[in-house]
């Protein structure tokens, strides 16, 4: 009788989700797997570790920030605060761009950042 009850509970839990939830979960895991492969490719040197962006106004903003440690620090700490990080002491242009990119993704596509976090964890487990 206990086995019948356990089977029935399992059926109920399975029936609660619908087909699109199942597809989304599979699709999400597929993307996490792709991210793990991309992390590995970057680590092996098969893909670049750097990114390049052409944006004249942002380049000008970074150049102006570079002229003032105080402004660079203010922007950097604001970005870190948006990400819930502890404040750092120093920032450079590269760190500002990295943080801004992460803040943008956290705001616009938080599910992708969650998947990236999952992929980083899986990649770390595979490479211990």
C-alpha cells in the first residue's frame, strides 16, 4: 500500500508541471551545458578571453572617468552596489566595463546570469 501511495504522489508532482515547463527546463540545461563548453574553450585558449566593443560615447565616458580616480571609484562602487558586492578600492576601465555588462545582464536577463552561475559551478566541479 505504501508503494502505491508513493507512486501516486510522484504522479501528482509530475502532473503539476506542464509540457512547456519541461521543455524550458531541458532548454535551460542545454544552454548551461553550452556555457560549460564555452568556458572550457575559453580556458583552453580555443576562444578569446577578451571582448571588444565599439561604442564612441562609452569610450569617451571611460576616457573621462580615467582622468579622475574619484569619478572612476564612484561609478565602480555604484556598479558593485547594484550587484550586491562589497566595495573595492580601485577600478580601471576594464573593471568598469565588466561590472556594467554584468549589471545590464542582471537587469535585462537575470535568468541568463543564473544559468552562467550554474555553468561556472558545473565547470568548477568538472575541473577540480
